[in-house]
């Protein structure tokens, strides 16, 4: 199904402006939350920020690569969820939670492993923990970019799950290999540079703290890394038990899992997403089970979808996600 009801703000039709506008102009603390640390089965910390309020539906939010609960789109969703009287938990992947005193300073996790585009054990763990706590409250989930890829993979791995009643994803890099190679051209390196810098710092910290246990990291190659292939080959893949970047991409691309998903899913993508070639979306459409409602817009960039007026923007995807998920949860409840 096409999502052509999105109209970009007049001065923000360029995909790069759509992608960066919110990051440059939106506050990273829109709502008050309280923090909880969950201990994972492998004795690590999974840090979750909850809305203070509860409600008839509970949303669980998963951010994108090197994001956090302070990412502007997560904060935008939390504000909209709170305004509608629902509850929510924003999950920070390992090593991504921000220091309460600085939204720029990430809190290191305690184990060697980090997180990645196909990491689903933590998703399953936190969803089960929250469901056990709120067994009578319908639960729904959202994933942005990397978080969306991982959420779709978990849904495909667990087609009969009954923990969440519906899910929504936005700007998913469904084919990790295609996305990584696409970002080696054009403006791609400008986006990749910041991610690589952050991921390098985390890998260096692992080497410094874990010594021989971190010997799987190719530190010399890591320092030369400029692309996702190089960072995944030298650090992401070996840390998490993959042979190399290609093996990691093949095993973790959500396009391989969408045909198995039976949970209702709203998936929003833009054909001008600078992080992914648009023909990958056509692959998803061919592969997906009918439970996946794929909305594709002509414009929107990556996690942008800024409509309205430039001084009074309407973040269309966030509004649609919350309304769609709330409707599906309440329908199931009746």
C-alpha cells in the first residue's frame, strides 16, 4: 500500500534536509521519564526509560544505530504517546543509554558484546519482562532504522508470539549489504563518518577494558575504517560471532524474515531515503507476508517525514505510527 498522503514541508523537500532537520532543530528532552536498569541473562545492563504515566496501551520503543531514548524521533513519539494517555518504555541498546547529565555521553555496558542490526535476544528479553509486569495491558512496539530491522527479525523468528499485538517500523535498512554499499557513494560518507567515529570509540574502549578477551577486534584495521564494511569486518562481526561483514549482513538483514511475520506491522519507508537504494523496498514488497502494511512515500528522507510548515512542522510518520498502533491494540482488546 502506498503512503502518498504524506506531503513534505515546502522548504524541506530535499531528502538530506528531511533527514537532518529534526536532529538539528528538535529538543532531545521533551518528556520526563524514570530510568530502570534490567539485568540481562548474561549479566549485563539493559537501560530503559519509562514514561511516568501508564495507560490502556503500552508502547515499547527501539532506537536506531548509535541512537538512544534521547533521539529526537523517540522523544517525539514519547511526547505524542503521553499526550494520548498511553504508557511507554524507551529501550536503550547496550552501550547507547545517555548519561542523565549529558545527552551526548553514552554509558558503557558491562560485557564485551554490544548490539547490532540483528541482535534480537535483548529485544525478546525486555518484551517478555515488560509483558510479565503488565500482563493485562495490550503492548505494541516501534523500531526506527536499525531498531526496526532488529524488531522485524525478532517477529520473523517468533511468528507465533503473543507478547505484542502490533508493531511499526520506520526507515528500516532491510538489506544491510545494499545499504552499506549505497552509503559508500554520493553523500553517504558524510553520514557514515559520525557513526564510524562513535563505533570506533566503543571498540577501543572494549580493547582497553577487556584486553585479551577483546583480541577478536582487529584494532589496526579498525583505526583505518571509513566505511560500514570496514567497521563491521574489524569489530561488529567478530565481537558478535560472525565470520565477517558479509556473514553478518546476510544473517541479519530483515528482508530475509518478513515472509515469516504474522503480527500486524505498519512499515513506513521513503523512496528518497539516503541510507538505502529504493529498489530494496520493492524486494520487501515481494517477500512480505500480507500482515505487513508497507507504506512508501516519494519523500521523507531517513527518519524524517517532516510535513506541515517549516516553523510549525508536523512529524507525519510519528503521528501515523502512534495512531495506527493504538488502534490495532484497542481493536484486539474489544
